[in-house]
C-alpha cells in the first residue's frame, strides 16, 4: 500500500496510516472533525485564502479542510489534497461534493512531482510532522509554489503543553509500559514542537519570512457527547492509542478505567474541555 516512488524513510509512517490506525481514524472521522475544529478554524483564518487561488493541502486526511478550501477558492481556483493513507483518501472522495475544484491524490509529498511554480498556498493541519527527511520534503513542495507563495501550517507544540493528550497517556502509563522514547527529530506528532527545529527545516528548504505563532486551544474531548465519548476519543487516537496497541485486555481495561476517572474530574455537563497548544507556522517562498 506504499505510494509509487515513496521515500524509504517514510515507510514506517506510511504503513501506520494505511493499517489499523488509518482505519481507526476513519471510523472516528466525525468526532475528530468536531474535536479539532478550533485548530482548523484558526488555521483557515490565518491562511486567508482568496477566490482563484491554487492550494496544496498536505496530509489532507479525509479532506474536511480541503473541501472548505475548495469552497473558498472557487470560482477559478483549485485545491490538491495529498495524503499517503488510502483509507483516509477513500473517505475524502466519498465526502467530496460534486462540482468543487478539488482533487485528492495518494502520494508522498517528499517525492511527488508537483506542477512547478503553480500554487499560491501550501497548507496543512497536522500533516507535515511525519517526514523522515522534512527539509527534503519541504524543498520538494516548494518546487510546486510560485514565487511569493505562502506557507501556513499547524503543528503540535510539546506534549506537556497539550493536556488533552498528556492526561490520558499518563493515566494509561499507570498500568501499561511506556512507549519507547522518541528522539527529538523522529517523525511523529510532536517532531515539530521545537521552534528552532521548524525554522531550520524551512530555511534549509529555501523558505523565508518564517514566523511561529503560539495558539492556545480549548479542546472538548467529549465533543458535547459526554464522558464515554471522551474516553473513546482518549483511547482511540494519538499516543495513548499507540501505547495501548497489543497490550493484554486486562491492562487495557485497567488503563481505560483510570482514564475515565481522570476525565470525569474535568467534566462540565456533557463537555470535557482540556487545553491544547499548537504552532501556526507561516513562511514565504522567495
């Protein structure tokens, strides 16, 4: 299920997003859209897309923001949504409204032959932290941008700045082994947590006018549906889901019970709001 010509150093992430994890995320598509809506809204405001623009949406997943971008660039514009996950792209094609100037392509952005100098905006919500060689990937993506094109993407700040993920994980670790410690430059959700690293990657890829803005979020882990919905999200995605994979049922049950008890302490009616923190990164293709 690897896209043709994919970068070898991306193989593990490609396999992950085409395996059970990709299917699990697709099964939670509506919940994830609701949960991450505050991040998407902040990113769209910062991107300020205009009718007629050409947009590259990298790591587009099931395409919710690609669809919104296509609505905003029509008429006359177009959006290319790129992802490595066939399960997610299958859902994206199901969700795509007829008539929108939008195409979904399964490809590795590190090596994909983008149309040279054509796009006005490189956009991504949490889709650019998984490259084995991110500077090479961004250099390849820059080849698809016109001179003066904008870059706008969101990435997670450090795990400790994101209690919505940190709290369930720490509760799970009371009962299951900890995940191997990832290196600061290993691909993963938090590989762009360092502002200095992000600047360095973009500079090596040839971008200028690089800025990182801290955006604090309140993320409702329950998406308005109560405690059990929050528990399902906590154990179904992110580092907690990875930590629980392959564990004995008894340990999974104990970890889930601990997570449920911890989340209940933050419950406000049918909501369970927890803090999140992202970078919104902007740059310009000279």
